[in-house]
């Protein structure tokens, strides 16, 4: 996997996500989390990025609190090649290790 194509520090803070009909419909499958959960995760001041496993289609996992639930949002590079945007491709409950790290970084 080429992780050079997506640098999270370059993502536009006010308009970070490349959202279209396909990934909006895809994100709707992750109940109880939604597209709004992804936006809330981005807005969490305690949010951090973790490197995704090499066997995943995402480069990074955004770990954040959304209304008391810690989530992981896999992020892939923009399909348009715009380094200021990324594609959320899911939203899941965080793992126990991710929750522990989130709490350590956000006492």
C-alpha cells in the first residue's frame, strides 16, 4: 500500500471529506453510526490518526469520540487526487486498544 498519497496533515480542516452518493450510501450501512458521526468525529478536539493495517483499503483510522462513543473511521485518499480531502469509507465502534489510547491521550 502506498501511504505517501495521503498525508492527514494536508487535509483541509473546514472541508476534509470527499463525499458522494456512493460513500454516503455506504456510510449509511454502519448503524448506529452515520455520515453525521464522521463529521462529529472530525470535530472532536481529542481526535487522532492511527495507521491502518496494510491489508486495509484505508491509509489511516481516525479515532474520536462521538457523543460518548469512541469510533474508528477508516480514511482513504481522495479519488480525485486532491491531497486536501480524504474519503471516509466506514465508521465502527473503536477497539478496546483504541479506546484505551484515546483515554490516555485525552485524560
